[in-house]
């Protein structure tokens, strides 16, 4: 047994140094081959299956997706960049054009809208594997690949009409190009000229990589080499300047985007130390989605230190975008938070994998490291593994609309809750179901300084007519914007619920004043919100 243990330890040590091309025969060698060579492939296939399953299910577009999809389906290539997108949405030019091309080739369904994100999500898995092989001993590469495959954020945004999965693929591609660079930076420079049109996050990768490569050239060959390297790498800056002048400047002009991300920026210079801690914990929660943030933060720091000791050049290059992104967030230039930081997930997975010892004879550290990583990563697995056989659903408004079309009687009005308006309008042509107006909460000032729900309800004909109210996405700020339950309670002051059509995350409620009262309308009212009904059909005489 002692001989077998020593042989196994030697094999793993060889794998750590990359000498596993022809391992000796026997059970330890077979285990090593399965772990190092085949487990990453199996994990990549698992990740591909999960992403393809979500994409093929063609789930209903939700609010933000529908907002940007309206521009994608209604504009040509020039129109997508000549003026701002509808609904204060934004996207890199090449992502918009490639998605528009997929619509031209595949039609205007959910799969066509998401195929670019799917391709980027699949590419990100392979690119993470390649990057992990540069940074980690071979025996730890499967750990990094597994953590990436099981990331709920990466899985979700591989099936979303948004450019965040492409951010991940582009950033990883740039990092891999830089790792192959020694003195010739021309391939990276050429890729950078295109990348700034495909991904906003590429700017941080290119800035960080350029800084590191110029300093490395200065240290290695002197000032002339540094100037030559910098001159090649200014190409992407020129490309970015053109992109900013034509398109990107609109992002700074959007009050909605600025307001939405305002809490991710520091309040002032004195807030920077506490802001940095808030940003670190925020990133651990989203997009890394790790548990027990103090432990997760300690593990990431320890893993990064181990990487710096074993692969200093590769680690500095791979992690160079992170400080630049933090600086941009510190000066309120760009949010380094949530889905805009999705490209951080593979780097976090590699840092977590580096926590583990790369030799099996270190029993206690190996056990402690494995338990610690399992603790912080457990929520990722519990959220993602069901998607091997299931399909993630956010809201199935399309199914509600299809059922509502059959249930609607002549004379029934259809009103739509404001968060459901964009996806409802997107699906009207596809379901043949129209709407008569929008029902929403308004501020007190918008209705004259005092709530007058009854007037709004009478204007909306709730007291005299059968009306369907359609709900979908619930906006997060319920304290300010109200809830579905609050809205229904106010409406039931003059009518009653007669029927409900409900699917995951969406429903249509039939309100009929002639129906018997079936529910309690004592729902606590939000005193800061008042009901208003916006109608697009004239009231009856």
C-alpha cells in the first residue's frame, strides 16, 4: 500500500509539472488519465448540454430582453446604431449586428435572438479551459472548468438577449492572445481594434494588458521596445475613440442607466475604503454567486497569491483587467457590478481552484481546501445542476397570452401592468392578441397630490365591464412602485376577480363587477402610490 501511495503521489506530482503525456500503467495512472485528460472534456460537454437545453426551450422574453428585441426586429443594421435603442437599452455594435444577422437567417423567434449569446457562452467554456491550462497545474484544471460550468450567471446569460456572454468570450480571448505574446503584440493589437466594437468590457482587458505588456517590454528590452509596443497597442485606442464618437457617448447621456447603477459607485473620495469592501462583497454575491463572503474573499485572495507565486507573468496578465475595472467604477465611469462584471467569473473560478494543493500526499491541506471550496461553491451547484434536466423559467407571458386569446370573450378589455408592457407588445403580433390600455401605479404628484383610485377605476371601466389585467415581470423596487397584490386590492374596490390564467411568473386576471366576491380586499395599501389607468380606447358615452 505504501508503494502504491508513493507511486500515486509521484504521478500527481508529474501531472502538476505537466509531465503526464505517458503515465505508467496501473490503477493510479488510469485515475490520473481520467482526471486530467477526460474530466475537463466531460465537464465541457455537460456545460454545453445545459446551455443548449436552455436555448432550445425558447423561454419567453422578459422585460429587458423585450425592450432590446423591439429594436432588433424593427430596425436594419444602420438603424441599430444611428440612434438610441428603444427603452434606454444599449449593446455593442457587433453584438447588435450579429444578432440582427441571426434574425435575418433564422427568423424572429427567441432562439434566433439568443443564438449569439449561446455561441458566446459555449466559446467561454472552452476559452476558460484554455486559460486554466496556462495558469494552473493540470490536476487543478478540472476544478476551474467545473466551477465555470456550474456558474448560474454564466449559464443564464448564455441564454439571454443581452451581450454579457459575449463580454466573457471576448475578454478571455484577449487574455489568451496576450499570454501567447512575447515581443510581437501585433495579433493582440489587431484583435483589440475589433474587440472594442464587440464588447464594452474589452476596454478594461485591453487597457490592463497594454499596460502590463508595455512595462514588460521596458524592463526586458528598454525604452525603444516599450515605445514600439505602445505604438502598436494604440490602435485599439483609436478604434475606441471612433466608437465613442459614433455610439458610446449615448451611454453617458442616459439618466436611467446612470440612476440604475448609481449605488455601485462611491459617494465621494472619503467613501472609497468602505466602497471597496462593498464592491468586493457585492461581486462575490453577483456575479460570482459564492456563499459565506468572508470565507470566499479569503479563498480568492489566497488562490491569487498562489497563482502569483507559481505563474507570475500569466497571472499578472490574466488579472490585469480587474484593477482597471475597479478604477473605472471608483471614478463613476463604468459599473463594475452584476452582469457587467460577468467576465470576472472564469477568473474567480481559476483563483478558487488554485486554493487546492496539487499533490495528493498533502492530505490535510487538500481536505481542508476541498471542504472550503465546496462550502462557498455549493449554492452554485444547487442552482445549476437541476438545469441538466430542467429549463430555467423567468416568466411565461407568451403562454398566458395564448390562453388569454382563447378565453377572451367579445367586449372584454385587456389592460397590461406597466412592467409587462414591453414583452406583451413584442408578442402581440405572434399571438394575435391586442391590448386596450395600460394600468400602472403613479406618484401622488402625477395624479394631483392625492390618491383618487376611484376616479381612475371608473375611467378604466372596472366598475361596469369585464376587464383582463395582465401581469408579468415584478419590478424589484416594490416599496416605491407597489406590488401586484396592492394593485389588485385597489382594483377590487369596485369589481371582483372572476378567473385567473397563470403560468410561471406571469398571469392574467379577469375582473368582472357582476361576479360574486371571492377574495379579501384588505391588502395593506402603499400610501406613496396611487392607481392610474392609461387607456388607448375612448370611454363609452
